[in-house]
C-alpha cells in the first residue's frame, strides 16, 4: 500500500462525502441534517455559507491525509511477511 495514492483516495472520498451531506442538508428537513456532526468535527464550519463550505471541504481533505499518514504505516507493519 502506497501513501500518496491512499492519501488522495481517502481525502477525495471524505470531500465527496462532505459535499453530499451538505447537499442532503440543503434539500431535506432540519431533523435529517448531519451539519451538527460536521460542525463538531470541522473547526470553522457552520451550516451553511460559501466560505464555511470551503473550510469544511478543506478540513475533510486534511482528515483524509491524517488517516492515510497513520493507516499506511500501520498496514505495512502488520502486513509484513516473516520468512
């Protein structure tokens, strides 16, 4: 498993998920929104303004890299073969 492709894949996955959740929040009643969770996970994000959306998008992308930086070395460590 390579760090850079994994980092980009996870980051794009989280950015798309964030975008879909914000879109869902725009078309559904408030009782079905996820913005409360996003506001706690992403500093600076408040539902919804254009600048806040981009702050959340950037935060989602950074979280993807954070996960990759921790996950890939752990995966390599536990996946090594002893001969």
